[in-house]
């Protein structure tokens, strides 16, 4: 279903076997060096979701090739199979909503070179923000695993209303392109204990795939 112009939600896109494989891969990426970390914000606070990056390391507010605000290790590489999953996701979102092809362009052209993986426990949240540290306008692909969350999808102009709240469940895909690429969004809550029993995951994982647009 369309969430907004260029924003498409495809519930249950990943089967349970693919979800398990992604969870297992995330466990590996979470391990040090350059593993899961607490993100410190410039104001002296910390993000409640823990994060690990592949390809590039995100810090407030930029990207680097090593964990400049953590253990200093080089960031793990972006696996080609994950970049391919990103292209497949854009194609699936285009097919799911007629008329979104223009917003997305040709997915074959997108070289997904960043994965940001956020881990949420039951108390974690993400405040309303825009993702504007990438130089490419390629659509952002979001994959949800584990506990259901409330995702708040806003508008490109203000952090506040109007916004739409939608539940994202394990296996759901959302693609944000076109006019939605710079929309404010956040995660006001997670529903603990709602992950599929056979996934073997406590909490919620979100994988976003992005094109940096950096030459290096
Ligand atoms: C809309 N993550 O990593 S996924 C983020 O569930 C982020 O962890 C949330 O916001 C999460 O930056 C939301 C949905 C999402 C991700 C990136 C976007 C929506 C987006 C980029 C542009 C517009
Ligand atoms: Fe975001």
C-alpha cells in the first residue's frame, strides 16, 4: 500500500526462512570489531536503538569508513547479496503500487553501498528525523525483523503533524523514494514480545539499505 508519494509498504515481503537468514547475518555483523554500538548525539544524549553499519559508518551527522566515534575499526563490507536484495525490494515496491515507477527509476542502476542496522529493545524509540546525510536520491529500502513497531511517517516540511502511524511487522518492506525520500519519520514505540516465535529474536531489527552517492 502507498504510505505517501513514493513511499510503499509491502507487508510480509520476506518469508520466515529469509527473515531467519537476515537475523543470523545481523548477529555476525553485531560482533566486534566495528560491531553494534551506542550512538552518542551532539547534545550529550544517546540514541536508544543500537546501531551497526556495513559499507559506511553513520555518525551524527555524516559517514566514515571506520568507526570514528567508537572502536575506530574499519567498517564491515556491504555484501553484494544484500545490495541485490535492495534492488529486488525496489522492484517489488514498484509492482505493489501502480504509478510508482517514475519515483523510483530503474533499480538496476542502484548500487546499494550502505546498510544501517538498528536494534530496538522494548524501550527503544527513534525520534522524528530526516535522512539527509546521503548524496544520492536513490530510494531507501527498510526491512523489519522481530517485534512489531509503530512507524510514524511524516512530511518533508515539519517534524510534527500531519503524519501517519503504521505498524511494521517482521518481514515487512518499506521503500522510500521520490518525494518521500526526505520526509520526517520515526519509531514512537515497539511492542515487546510480538516477534514470530520461530525467529529466535528478542526485540526488533531494522535494516535500511541506502546509496551513498559518495565517490570515496
Ligand atoms: C524515510 N530507521 O535508520 S525505518 C533510520 O525502523 C530510520 O529503524 C527507522 O529511520 C527504523 O534512519 C525507520 C524507515 C525509514 C528509514 C529511512 C528513511 C524511513 C525513511 C529514509 C528516508 C525516508
Ligand atoms: Fe531514518
